[in-house]
C-alpha cells in the first residue's frame, strides 16, 4: 500500500483500486437511497439492448482512442481487478447472509431496516451491485481488448474463452433480467387453460407417487413423536414384519393401500375399496409387558374424505401414521402455441418442458386433495437472454478444459 501522501500518484496501485471500487459502491448506495431498487421496467427491452450496445461501443472507443491514457491502462491490470472482485464478493457474502425477497413483493411489505433502505434485501437489483458488475465488465472488456493487441498464440485460447465467456454471461445476465417474464397458472385435469399468453396448457392427468407409510408413537397430550430427544419411526416394508418403537414391539398384521373406514359397535375397521379419497391403512399389533395383553387395531393417515385414525396404546401414548411423503409428481400435458406448434410430455420438479421460448416448470398442486389432486400449478418462464448466458457458461467450461489439457507453458532449455 502507498503512504497517504502518495495516493493518486502514477502508477496507480491497489490503494487506488480499493478507493475506486469503494467509491462506486458508495455512489450506488446513495442512488439507492434516492431512487430505490431498479425495477424490470427500468431496463427491459429495448432499453437493455441500447445500454448493451452503448456499453460495448464505449469500451471499443476507450480502447482505440484512449488506450494511451493511464486510467485506461490501469483498468486492464490486476491492481484494479482484485479490489473490484473483492468488493463484489463482499456484496455477494452479504446477499448470502440476508434474506432475499421477490421483486413482486411491494416495498412497503419489506422489513423496515437499514438493509431494506440500501437495497440489500433485493441485492441483484440494487444500484451498488449493478454498478459494481458493470465496473467489473469494464475491466474484463478492456483486458480482452488489450490482450488482442499482443502477439497471438494458440495457448491464449483458454484466456479468451474464460474472459469472453465471463463477460458474455455476466452482461447477458444483467441486461436480460429486465426481460424475464414469470406467470403462475393453475390447470384442472381435462381442461385447457389460456391466460392471455401465447400458449395454452391442457392437463391430461396428474400423478403422485408416494413413499411407503410410516409409523410413529406420539404423546397423546402434545402430539410430539416419541422419544422427544430422538424421534423414532418405521417405514412399512411388508406384512409380517415387526419393529421396536419407544419400547413397544409393533407387528404389521395387514396392509391396505386403498381402504375406507367402517364403524362397527366394537371398533373401527378398514375394508379395501378402490374409490376417490380412499386412504392407506395398516392393521398392527402392539406388544408391551406393561400392557398386560397386546393391543390390536387399525391406523391410517386419512385423506381429504376420511379422517386419520390412531391406535391408543395406553393413556399417555398412541400409534399414528403421519402423512406419506411425496416421492414425485408428474403432470402429463399437451401445450399449444399461437404459431400452431403442439408438444406433449410430462412435467416434473426439475424436469421442465420447453416450447416456443417458454419454459414450463412444475410448481405445485392442490395439497388439500393430496394424491387425489386434480389440479396442477405451473410456473411459466420466458428469458430471451438465457441462450447468451448459457453460451458464456459453456465458453467458461471450454476454457477451463483447455487450460487443463494444454497445461502450463514449458520453459525452453538451451543446450
């Protein structure tokens, strides 16, 4: 670091780098206090395209017309790059440590704190974050242009792939965020849903696959699973099996994947029945020396049509069956576009369907109906800049692979 009196003397170093990066961040915070977060309408098409063209044109002008300027030369060096990256990394760490809220949430509903006023609850659209990203893009662009004037070699391919890939991915990600469109659509089974969109979704059927039922012993007073300090559970495997839960021997007598309860004068029993709303039921036998004789009966987690059933073991505890966890759920759909395109397929979580520039994600279903849901919820996303982002990412991967294969340049040893 330079002494205080030597700051801003040429050549600039890391001290000036941290001052410039900190000044950009401070300017962003002041703009944030004045104008608030950037909204999608502030940088959507065609504004983002114009900004991108002007930004690249400005970099080219600086390189060809001002490349002898000491500031331009400094911006393409490590003494400006390292402080800029550290400053951006600081904001990324803060973003990871603070809750991030959707841009659709009104500003008045955000927590009334200093972090809210300086935009850190929506970091990616805060002025400081965006300005720092453009500052790093400026450094990247000038570094690329400077390298292009040097003697070229095939070994520079890794450099160009990495730097140009990062430049493209970051620039497209910043400019394209204003053009992202998200819609949530609920579709009932057997219906076609149009929502003022250039496509329609027909839900042919909705399927849910669940994990096997589990058994737990609960406290009758609190409803907590026992033992409280280390809750135990047993996942059903087959009839005839047994397990130990909270000191009780639990034997599986009968398993009915689809059953309905039948009340008789003595107790509640379950009978197999294929119908909408049928519940999963297990007939069990509980053995414990303190009971005197085994306790036998049915337990069920119920459904939207029938209530759950527990089996009392004693005055303090009962055997219960929690709701079965969902393993996967699939929406089988046909999607139509205004252009006449048609596509069939299954949509699952992390397995979207793409058509006409739109990506359709599985968002949810009618949880009150459980596995008998006849409604599926989709999230429709359109991001026209995403191909550019992916191109940049693939260039980064290709650059890393090239550097790994090519290896470091070996020195020439003269005999």
